C-alpha cells in the first residue's frame, strides 16, 4: 500500500517517512486511535516503505518487485496476526480471507471481519497457539535485505499467555524485525507491553477530508458533508452511514422501541398500555440478547444508543449546530429530545455504557438487556434539575 492512497493523516505519514530516511526505526510501534481512521493502512504503507529499495522522500516507488509483493500482501517478510475463532487454528488458516478483506474493503472493523469469516455471533481472540507461529516465522532468515515485519491487528485480543510471550519478543527482538501493533484499545494491553513500544497516535480525520472522499465515491456535496460531520473523524463510520442498509435502519428502530416503551411504562397512567409496553420491552430484551445477534452487534447498538442520547440532549439544550444526525434520526428527536435533560442524561449514558462493558465481558445478555429496560423506565421519568 502506498501512503498517497491513504485518506488524510499527512502529518503521521511525514513522521513515518522521516523516521525511515533518518534511520530511526523502532523495533516495536503501536498505532492507536478510533476505528476507521487508517491505522492498519498506515502500518501497511510503512512496512512497504521500509522495504522498498527505490523509495522516494515521501513514498514507496510502487513498481519494484518488493512493492508489488507488498501490494498483494504476499511478501515473504510480511506477517500478520489478528483475532480468529477457534483455539486449534492459527492465523495462517484465515490468511486468504484476511488478504481479501484488506484488498476489497480497505477500511473495516472487527464486526466486518467476523462477517467475512461467517462468525458474527462469536467472539474472536488471538490464542496461545499463535505465539508459537510468531516465534517460528521470525526465526526464519529474511527473504531480502529489508526488515521482517509482524503486523498485529487488535493486539488487545491476545490472551494473557500470548501477551506474555510477545512481551519476551519485544524485550529481545530478533535482528532486523519490526513489530507494528494496531490497536483501538491500547489501555487493555499489558502495561509492560505498552512500555516497550513507541506509540503513534493517529488522530481523527478532518470532516472536510472525509466529505471529499465520500464525494469521490459518488455522494453529492450536501450529503457527503452531512455524513462526514456525523462520522466524527472516522472514515469507516462515514462509509457505514452512507450505506442505508437494513442493519443501519434496524439500530434506529431498536432505539425507538426501547425508549418509546420505557416512556409508556414509566410515565403514562393507562395500566393496559403499561402492561403491553412492558411485554414488548421484555421481548425487546430477548431479541437483543439472541445469540444470532452476536456480541459485536450488541455492543455496536449500545454505542449507537449512547450517541443518539447525546444528540437528543444537545438538541434539547438548543444547540442544533452541534447535532450529528441523519434525517430519520432527526425526525424522531423532534418529539423525543425533551425527555433527555440534565436530570437523567448522565444516568442514561452510564447505564448504556455499563451494559456495553458487561457485554464485552461476556455477561448474560438476557439479564443485561432486561435490566437496561428497567433502568430506562426509571430514568426516563426523572424530572429536570
């Protein structure tokens, strides 16, 4: 991958190129930042630049045999580690799917990766068996005169045994070997690993940068600008917002269903309506907890719900210029926003965040979502302060 093909991130590109030109090449680097801003792409372009024999001041040549092998992710000195499902397997068993998702989608997240593997309802990890493969690959003699590069995507998904074995490698790295860790949650890594890597903080993309990229994909200027604002610095989020898929629409429907029925049970006086709404909430919690939904989609909904609560609160306090919503979301907020205020917004956000963390920790989804419903009933009727 060439640096010029990556959206934005000009300052990070400049720093990476300068470090190679000046011979300041850390043996372990950690690319951190939110999802969808180009961290993996920067790591790939850096690996190619590091090994290109004809590199220019700001990029790889893109035409030499080395670059062509890196372009297809098939250079013998380029290795990958990523979360998989199945402790009896290693990443090599999924390498074809991994190359395909990078080359076809370019920007993707863990949920997209699970879909590519057909395991949307399961949790993935980097298992202990992978550490043996890492040792084996890095013990091999380099193919060329450049560096062996080990890219570890989502290293926070390593189990503790794998993490400790990686730590030993970072403490005594093989010669001419570079580790590139790409993480959205570096705080979940062992503190000892964090202390042995050079952290590269990849910032959110500028709104105009995202809007320009969306226009190049065929969106009109107004729509591209609207979506770019909502994306909050993530090109991947913008791409997903621009795709009016059933899944995107379903998240809004789930959000509306939760709060409409919570309002009916908590605020209205009609006992029959309360009873019917409570039954619907119970069913809503069961539907959300269904194993077919999967942990990643459950977490994604809870993140989406937090974002919508924030947007409704901003609308309620009279700051429409700070709102980041699509048309259908704005239509619902017209009537819903008055019920998100200083008396309950913090409590609602805390409960949604708690549910997200409990899902992440493999808690009982049925209990988590039904308790969330009960908490929303209580919070939605709280008065303003």
